[in-house]
C-alpha cells in the first residue's frame, strides 16, 4: 500500500527532525516503511496563506497523509507587536491546509499546536482537557487563538465530514536546525548562541533572571518519533500532549549548566537577577501519552543538549541566527 506523507513547514526544527528520523531510524515503529514517500515542503513550494497555492501543492504531490507544522512563529517581542499578523496568517494557513486536505480526501492530518494555547490562569499540571478553559496569555493571544482553532476545526471536520484530523501539543522543543537568533529565539538556542559568543570573545556569560523557573524540554528527534507514532497509531481527534514527564522538568539554571558544559565555556558565568523570570512553571501532564506508549524512551536532557550544541557549532556559519 503506497502512501505520500506531506510535511508542511518541512525545513523547520521539527520538520528537519522528522526527516532525520525517517532517514536514520531503522525500527519498525518509527523508520521509513516500504511504499512510503515523504515530502518536506518549504516556503519556496508556495504560500500556504493562499488557497490557490495550497491547491497547487496538493495537486502536485497528491498526499494521502499530512503532518502540518507550517506556521508564522516568533519570539515574545514579535508576538506582542504583531498580534493581528499572527492571528490572521495562522488562521489562513491552517484553514487552507485542512480544507484542501478534506477536498483531496487525505486519510489523516496531524497538526502541531503549542503549550501557549492553554489558559493563562490555570491549575497545574495542564492536560488536554483544559485548552479552552479561559483566555491564553495576553502576550501572544493572536498566535494562541489561531492554534486553538485547529482543535475546533478538527472536531468540526470530523463531525460533519468524518475527516481523520487530529493535533499534538509539544512542550519546549529544541535540537539541530533550531533558530539561534539572539533577539528572537527560544531560551535554549538563545543561551547556546550567547554562551558561544562569550567563549569566542572572552566575555562573561550572563543569563537573564534567577535561573529558577522550571520548564519541560523535548528533544526534537524524540518529538519526531512521537509525531510519526501519532500519524500511524493514534486514533483520537482530541489532541495529545507530547512531552517528557513532570519529573523531567529542568530549571533554567540546569539548561545553562548543560550548555556551558557542552560549549566548553570556562569563563565567568552568572545570573542577572534584576531581569524578570517570566512564569515560574508551565507544567504539562504526559499521562495520556504514557497510557498509549508507556515504554517510550526520551533522550536524557544533557545528552540531547550535547547533540544540539555540537550541531550548532558544526553549522554555525549556515544556521538560522538572525543578523
């Protein structure tokens, strides 16, 4: 039985990780299966905000399955400044991907949500049932509402047309092919770049905040395996959180320590406690995932940081790091 799996946003952090697993994993569960063709789309293939571009892509590749990762994304600053852009562009992208998938009779679509969709005022740990229990954080409500709507659309497509559309919610993802822009990256790649520059310039490595906040990080190649598992084996329309467990939460200090070790930085290293910490924790429960796949082995955090930093150092000249 031949299948064509189309991955939107194929050149990003998660898309590249899925490509790596498909090419390198030899296991029955995660590796490439006979008769499968994997297509990793980039923005060069078309603008998914435009319905005619989406239609042309689907006509060209005739996908049987879709992993939908494409999104307009940015760090905190961009999210706060361009709320309407983040709302509209993502609504358009998601609507076009899901509607075109329905029109072309795609057998299954797995879309990527984000933990920022959860209500700002909530109890912890957060789980899949809590997505719509209140407004998201003010700082990125445009992006968060657009992502929430995928869940709403999945249910509506399923109930009205029987479409097999679902979604996953990863926690903080990091790994090779991340965005290392100092101004607009997530905490782990941002600190990696900062620590590298401190080593190069013999300057102190200073981390903003106290280092105490806790976060759950998932290595992109572990997440890629779980995406492949979701595509092949997960049967629900309801979303599923893809994350390490609560016991694997690490502090920002743990993150910085792991980076210092991986970069081989031996200079002065401190925390600027005048800078704000942001939310202390955003713990998500992975109980639902473990019910399905209790034996999944996550890459130990320090090993995953070592691999990511090694990739960054090797690809420093060509990786995404802003201006």
